[in-house]
C-alpha cells in the first residue's frame, strides 16, 4: 500500500492557503503509483489523484485530520505522467452546506501551462 504522505517530496510547493488551497507539484518519475499503470506509458491513476488531493489538504492545520467520506463525482480528461508539473486547486463547494457530517470540496488538477486533467467533488469528515 502506498502512503501519500511519503510521495509529496521536494516537488511540492504551496501557492495559496485556504479557503482556496492551491499547490503546485512536480510528479516524481519514481512515484510508486506508476508501477504497472501502464507498462510503457506510465499514467497517474485516478485513485492516486484522489489520495494525493486529501494529502495536499492535510498540509494545512485545519485539515490535518480530514478523512475522505465520498467521491461524489469525478472527470478525468488528460493524462498525467512522470515529471508532469501540475497545479491543484481545492476549494469548498459553494453548493455544499456546512453540516455536522462533513463538507464537500471541489478539486481541479491542471497541467501547468495546459489543460485541466481532472476535476472531482469529494466529501470529507
């Protein structure tokens, strides 16, 4: 099992704090998520993007204990490979009311200087 805490590394840079969290990340070429996904054409799996989004959120003290409760929607539109520069933006979903059981977050992964690679809506506790 891969622990997302172990893969952020020196390529992780904070761009802005909450309420609109933005980070930039250079995807390490040796990232364990690439093993077997896919031979000859390494691609960052969707589950890795979701795991890592939660780990990026945990870099801020107010979210250090955040736990994923649901993946409410997901759209993946571009491949993220080894060495890619990505900017991840995470913000509270405006349509999500504050409630005791959690908050919904919108996440967008964008290739730096390029297209949106993934967007998803996560529920956290």
